[in-house]
């Protein structure tokens, strides 16, 4: 079951990227965090949607990503795990 949620200022979501869906009015990113599926949606004309489309277009499904919202900006980054599977 998918859980739709929002990302508050100064919170980061670290999860496995599953896909990006671009609709008429919003852009949604699907993430997997353990057994839980998370959907984060943003207005299509908002700055977050532009960042998502630009950054996630180069990521393959299965990539660990971090999405961070501050009070002024929105960031997406790839997260590589250590070789011994520690974080």
C-alpha cells in the first residue's frame, strides 16, 4: 500500500527511488523505505517539481536517494552506501 505524504521544512527522506510520475497538475516521486512505499507529490509548476525532474531523470530505479527540503530550497541527491553495507 502506498502512503502519500509531504516533506516539511528541514526534513530529509532517504529511501530507494522507484519512479517519477508526471501528471497534468503534479509531479510525484515513488520511494520505498523498507516494506513501506511512499509517494511525495508536488505541484507541477512548483520549484520542487523542476528539481525532481532534472535530478531524478539521471537516476535508475533502485538508487538510494535523499530528498531534503529546507525553508528556502529543495534538494535531491544520490546516496551511496559503504562497501560493507554500513551507512
